[in-house]
């Protein structure tokens, strides 16, 4: 079954590890790394580590885009590019060793002309077919907030299954198209609810409300508390293993990849959630935007505790 990821606003991710930020003084990094970035690209990188074939569609621009292209050929399967003018954005993550604090700066991507957007989306939908299409992340200037909603409708009209991981209005509009799966984090779910959600029962109740518009599955990532996966039949909660946290960048994308891999492989809901949380836990152990080590996943999966919150 085909799998494709879409990244409309990719980036070159630069990570600096430093001792401590000092105002008005130059700080020398103790480590630097460059990674192919953007949520969909991270999902594609994670799927490759899970040995799950996927096509990966993204927008590239300028000399930064050429550098990103070289990074992508090393880290994802079957890349497909739409080239536009100006420059691909650069994102920066600073990890402060003395405090453990993490700072992130996201760049601004190039404008995406309508004809380029339409051409890329057409190729993406065609490649998804009756498989899985992953729409995730921010969009560049000029792209409307309902872009994912329209894409989800096209995918599912063709018999495919759309997976959405976005924020703000992109998420709110996308949910209206009733995707197969949505993966908000706790904060994004609170934004949808318009109120704080304290406690697992409150989170679960709000997640189940998304099923009422036709969404088939909702997975809520909860950081160090794990994740929740709900359907019309059951709500499961996963307690993650205790691991040292070096960077949270890419943890949510790794979770999405675990979900996609689990559904595509026909695993049970319990094992889908177990794999997704293990992927996320393995990623937070890594520096910067590095992802989980495949060799650690089996042991991490054994340490994930699954609880049934309710069943029908």
C-alpha cells in the first residue's frame, strides 16, 4: 500500500549545542549538525528508519534548496520536488547544555505560486492512490489555511486515507474534511476546544468529539505523559518509558511515522500506539533534529505501558 508525505514549507535544520547563551557575547558551539527539516520530511526520515517505503513530496528553492536536496537523497526514499524562486528557509535550534533549555527559530519560506502548488498536489494525490497521504506542518506565504482540507477531500475521494498533523487554522479547517487520522498535541487540542484540558479524562473526551465530524482516529501527543489514541470503539492511553531528554524536535513527527507504519502494516491499535510512542521516546534521546535509532525500538516498545480508558 502506497505511502506519501507532503512538506510545503521544508527547511534546512541547523542545530547548535552550546554551554550557555550570554547576551551581547559570541558563544562557540560544542557541536553542530545539519538535517533535512520540515514535519513531512521528518516523517519520511522516520519511515525510512522503520523500513517502510514512502514517497516524499516537497518544495525547494535556491542554493539552500540544493543543499536540502542533497540531504534528502541520503535520508528519505523516493523524493519528489517542486522548484520555486527565492530560497528554502533555514531553521535553527540551540541546545543550552548548562540548563537543558532549548531555543528554536523558524525561518520564512519562499512564496509558493498557485500553479506550482497545484502541480505538486496533483502528483501527491496521484501517488497516494488508495494508500496513506500524510499532510503535516506549516505552509509558506500565500497558501490558504484550507489547503489541507481540500487535499484531504481529494485523497479520500480517490479511496485513500489522509493523515493530518498541523496547527491553528490549518488543523481546524482540515478536520472539517474528516481525515482518517489527526494527531494534535495537548496544546493544539486545547486550542480546538477553546479551553484548558486538565487530566486524561478531559483530553479523551475532547478527542472523542473530533470523531463526531467523521474523523476515524485521533491520537493526542502528551509529551512526557505519553499519548492517547481513540476511535469509535476504544480509547487507549500509552505511558512512555523514562528516557533522558536531549531534544524534543521531531518527536511528534516520529510519532506520526509510527502511526502510519502501524496502520499500513495492519497492526492492532494497541501495537500501533506502542510503536508510535516508542518512536517518539527514541527521538527525544537524540541531539537536535536527529531521530530515533531503529535498533532501540524493540526494547522501548516493551517499556511502553498501554491502558484502556474506555471501550464500546
